């Protein structure tokens, strides 16, 4: 039983990785369960045994995002600016996964998209956590002048926006260098 | 003939507006020519008379973007920071059109997307124009310290990234106020 469970877990992880690839290529709306199944050598029926709906598979992919970008830093530690600098450097080495989530974020603003609530709540939480961490460290104003509540959405916007420019033209945009220039503006380094 | 040409031009503009709406709702990959035709009271065959392919219609939508965000400012004037502040305020009053282009930008990083070249070239041009304007005005460094070449991708990233957060949760994100906080960081106002 334990071995079967472990094999099932590996299989699920393999399916989630395949879904990440298919979404990077086609977006979520353009992705089909058949394409994901084919990539892992399952029938569509076999895939449905692990994920009963396309949305269930999307939820697993989005949960993977949270494991991915909170890193090992814990709930609050992951919002510290130095750790974000490392995260941006790390992301610059894995365009595939960045592409998946950039495509999903873009789609999420379209009507009734199943990832919309996920991103809305996630950003609300990220902004609140980051503002709290910055306020604890710097008080009412960062060295560069802005409040923690102004900086939190800005940091998030810079990370997301740079990813699009970098994915479109990786040779023209040095994502980690531009992000470091932004951190210097904040006056924290 | 002239009247027929004018009517044709109006009809095309009407179709482009309908396409903007359908893309805001479903993205480009999820949009169908049938849905656009229905919205303007044409058959799909009638629509094809104006735009022979779905991609031709996308090109018209993307050209509309350029009319939209260079505003009346001319090639370089539109990149000046004060004008961008006004543009962000203006955008905050029209979520529909912002949603269309945010959805298209997100999709553009997926494989073989027909808007990819448009966005790649557009961003290269925007970064180059903006850096040139900033360099002419401020020299090697903006008052806040960064170079014009660092600021150009940052401004673009902040505008794009804030649009996603604002579209997802307009009550939580005061897009113009956060953008002004960013301009204050640059030390130019």
C-alpha cells in the first residue's frame, strides 16, 4: 500500500510537471487534458484517475507555484528583499516555470477564469505580508522615502512586469540586474 | 464610393471594438471569429469580408493599442514621465481596454503566439525611446540614482505589473497612487 501511494505521488508529480509544460506552450485555455496525458504516456482516462477535472489539475499547478516562490524562507522570510533578489536570480535560470505562471497570470484577468481567485488572494496576501515585514524592519518609511504599503505592490509589479519583458527578449533584458537597480532605489542596499 | 468607404471604415472600427471585448473576456486563443461577428450582427462570412483571418483582426487590435498608449504625445513625447503619470490615471478609468492588452501580453509568451513579435518589438522600441528621452533630460543618472537604461524597463514593468494587480482587485490597489510613489523614488518630481 505504502509503495502504491508513493508511486501514485510520483505519478501525480510527473503529471503536474507535464501540465506546467503544456500551459507554458498553450496557456490554460489552450491546454487539453489529452495533451498532458500523452506527455506522460497515459490515456486521458488514466489521467482522470489522478486528476478528475482540468481545474483540479490547475489547482495542483498553482499550489506548485506557492511551493516554488515562497522557497524555503517560511511565511514571512520569503518576502524579505534580499531573498527576493535571490529568487529573481533563480527565476532567470528557469524560463519554463516562469513562462507557465506568467501565462496563467495574464489569462487570470479574463472572464470567469479558474485561476482568478487564486491570484487575487495570493497577491492580497503577498502585499500584506511584505508590507508587514518592511514595516517591522524600516518603520513608516523605507530609506528611499516610500511607505511599506506603497513598496509592497511595487515590488510585486516589478517582478511580474520584468518577467514578461525577459521572457519575450531574454538577451535584451537582464532581469536580475534591473531588479537590483530597483532595490537600490528603495535605499535598502 | 466615398460613403461606402466611410461606412466600411466605421464597420471595421466596430469590429475591432467587439474583438477588444471578446479578447478581454476569453483571451485571444479562446476568442472565436463567430463570437466577434455575432456581437456586431454579422455572419462569420460577413466578418471575413473585413478581416480575412483571425490574425488579421488581432493585428488591427494591436495597432489600436499603439494609437491608445502613445496618445497624442508623438513618438518621443509619449515616453516622458509626466505623460506616463497621466496615462496611468487614464487607464484606471478604462479597465476594459487594459484587460484586453493585459490578457494579450500574458498569452504572448506562450508558444508561437501571433502577438509575440508585436510585443517583443514594441517593448524594445519603448525601452530605447524612453532611455533616450531620460538621458536627454537627466544625463547619466536620474536624481534617484539609476541610469536611464535601468529606468526604462523598470517603468514599463511597474505599469504592466500594477495593471494585473489592479484588474484582479481594483479596490485594493490604487494604481495611479502607487505609480506616483514609484516616480517619487526616481526623484524626478
